[in-house]
C-alpha cells in the first residue's frame, strides 16, 4: 500500500497502471520525482502522488481512467507554464504530456498536426523551413496546449488571430477515457468550448493547426526613457488604431537586461518600450514601422529583419523556470488618458529584470471573430494587460505581490471587467464568469455533458452545475 495525504491505493492497482503505460510512472519515492513534480512557477510547491509521463494516446486514456476510477485529483500538464500551478497538485495524478512532441506539417494545405506536449519552440522548428507559422505567444518554451486552449496572444495576433482561432480540430481524451475528435463538423460543441475554455473538457492529445505564411519578420524592441513614457503611451495608442494587421506591437515597462545586445549605458535601467513584430511584405517594413521608430526618439532601436523563431525566443532567457511568479491581468477596450496616468505611476516600479508589464493588442484578426463564435468572449477588447512580478527570492514575495496588487488596483477601474484566463492566477469563480460573460452558461452546459463529475478541475474551472464552490 502507498500512503498519501488523500488516498491509499492497493499496490496491485498501481502496478497494473504502471505496466499499462509505454511512458514512465514516477511516484513519490522514485528517482527524478523532485524534478518531475516541479512546474514553471517556483512559488508552487506541491507533491502529487504520481506523475504519468505519457508517451501516446493510449497512455493518456489509461491515466484518465486511473484517476477517475481511483478518485484522484488530476492535473494535466503540457509546457508547465501555468503560473497558478494547475499543472500539479497535492496527492493526486499529473498527466505530463511533455514526451508527446510529434509534429507533421502539410505545407501545401498550410496545416500542422502537433501532439499535446509540444512547445511553441518545437512547432516553430518544424514549420519554419516551410515559411509557415502558427500564432503563439512571445516565449518559445510555453506549451502550445495550455496557451492555445486558454486563447493565446502573441506576435501574430493582429495578423492571424488568437492561437485558439487557428485550431482546426483537436483529438482529445474525455473524462470517460474515450478519444474523440472535435472540429467544425464533429462534436461541434466541444470544438466551440475548447477554443478559449481552457483545459476543462479533456486532455488534448493532438491539435490540427492552421499555418500562415510567415518567415522573416521585421522585429525587435524600441526602448524609451521613463520621462518619455506619457508621450510614448499616448502615441502608441493612436498609432496602433491605424496600424495594418501585419504589424503587432506590444507596450512594456521593463528593466534593461545587463548584457548584449543592449548597450552598457542602458543596463539595469528601468525604461518603457514597444516590442514590434511586422510580419508583412519586407519591402514595406521600413515604411510601416517608420512612425514608431521616429517617435521620441527612442533610446534604442533594435528593429531589423530576423527569422520568426528568433523573435519568438528572444525573451526566453529572461523567463527561466523556477523563479517566483505572481501575476494579475485585465482586458481593456481603450487606453484612456486616466488609465495611462495610472500606468505612469506604477509601471516604473517594476521590481526585477525578469518582471513584465505587457499590454498586448488583441484587435485586428482576433477582433474579427464573433464573441459567441468561440468560448473567448472579449472580442471587442483592444488590449490584454498582464502585470507579472518575477523574482528569485521567496523572501521578497511581500513587496513583489504588493507592487502587482497596487498596480492592478490602480488600472482595474479602467478595464473592461474580466481577464484573459491564462494571465490570471486563482482569483475565484466570479472572475472566471466575468471573463466568459455570455459564453459562461454554454460552457457550463458543455462541461456537464463531457465532464459531469468535474474530473478536469485543476484549471480556471467551469463547474458542471454552474454553481459557486
Ligand atoms: C514565461 C511565460 C510566458 C507566457 N507568454 C504568454 C504569451 O505570450 N501569450 C499567452 O497567451 N500566454 C502566455 N503565457 C501564459 C500561458 O498561456 C499559460 O501559462 C498557459 O497555461 C501555459 O500553457 P502550458 O501548456 O505551458 O502550461 P501547463 O501548466 O502545462 O498547462 C496549463 C493548463 O492548461 C491545461 N492543459 C495543458 N495541456 C493540456 C492538454 N493537452 N489538454 C487539455 N488541457 C491542457 C491544463 O488545465 C493545465 O493546467 C505565458 C506564461 C509564461 C509562464
């Protein structure tokens, strides 16, 4: 018998489960357990009883059945980036999809099939030689699964839509352990729900993704001094309203990393910036980005032609796993002068070089999808804000958390209400409802159909009875 806080399971049942897997089952006493239980956010310190490193769909089916039959808390983990720590739990089972990285590209149809454990870096590697990319985030180590299922904003959002808008179909293991396909013609309700509804409905083992012709992009950061911040934010707001969809640019407060390619005089300086990714015809790149580059002038103009995977991974070194992460988020329909003043008050207080204040545009192609076409409701929002304190020493938690909360309190009154679920931490039922608005009840109905016992609850949870906890 193996004792845990939650469950005592017969060792025969555990051995039967272990032998059903092609992948590895890692238990609390096994070698590698301490590494295997970790997720990206170093603040999360949980001890699941088992981590099933699934090698294929059959492993996932077996693991879902084992969790359900033994009433174990179940976490599903792909890239492990969810900062709330949904990718792990205490005393239960983690389905770790990281070994499932198969990718197939059909360049003539501009489609990729990617298994549930792929990161954006894996996908970029496979599609770039064909001059094709799917819209992901801004860091290459994030999982395509968690990011796409929750929505997905990044360098190609204005050109190609949210990541979830580019899911053509998905194969998933539902709570009863069956493999189903969800697409525009099969299990249409599930297909609707998984585009923005997060991990509530099952384990996606494979995605069929729409690819876009993107290869070399004109991209990089523009940095400005803090005394330019008011003018920069106002200019940025106006400029983006008229910018072509091929141009993505997010606003940021940041501390300049102390190393190349940044000039020494800027190292460790707090600045504001605009991170640009122009993915249109290269002969128009100079003209389209000129107003941004001439404004200010910037302290640093780091724009130039780069392969798309280079910009998608440019900030990876700033976001290593294991640091403490505390995040808060909101949607914004506009960026009023008053909201800008609140940013000016708190943005410069960004605590560490790893921390981030990012204002991502979600207009363009993302806004041309109807608000009830997918589970992602905020199609009229123009911006997604994330305020993220990221720091190494747990002893600094109080002041970092305070900075995030004060900042968020100051800008929240100007927000649209809910938040992008992938940038939220555990903020309770009301925040989840506010993020889905009119789509919430439909999500509850679909949840009740596919997961009536709420097996998949380690997520921004849609309860099958729609009730508060
Ligand atoms: C460094 C960093 C950078 C980020 N940058 C961006 C960004 O640019 N744009 C953006 O939109 N978001 C970004 N995010 C947020 C990101 O979208 C979420 O953290 C997302 O949950 C990460 O997905 P994952 O697969 O890596 O995480 P995981 O922790 O593995 O998964 C998160 C949740 O997704 C669900 N899930 C995961 N895999 C599956 C699956 N195969 N089937 C069903 N459910 C599944 C589960 O509920 C799981 O708990 C970033 C996060 C970090 C930490």
